[in-house]
C-alpha cells in the first residue's frame, strides 16, 4: 500500500490512498467489532504505521501491511484489520 499527501492532485493506483483520506476512518476488526479511529499515519522506511485511538487500549500503533490491513473502504470510511499476535499487550 502506498500513501500520498493529498496536496498533489493525481490519479491513484489500486491500493494507493491519500493520507488525508485515511485520517478519521473507523477501524474495525475482521469480525466487524469497532476497534478505534485513525488519528495519524507515520511513514517509516519499511512501511507506514497507523496511529489508532481506541477506548480499550489507548493509542495503538498498527503496521500498514497486508497481514494486518485487510481492507480499506474509503466510501464507507472504514478500515478492516486483523490483529497479529503481539500487536496489543
């Protein structure tokens, strides 16, 4: 997945999103249970990391990799994730 700043108006490829379109999306677990809201995206050398604000766990950092991020639905304003073992203590 590739994330771009929305200041550059250009067509996006499949699995590319503007950072500003992801901020504020609801994050759901694969079973549909609400997990939290995307508050920020951190760019790292290997992959981006979502900062998710949750009621149960506080602020959680989730890697934006295919093993974790299963689906991004911009129209529905939802991101579906699968929590890998060890992501939450």
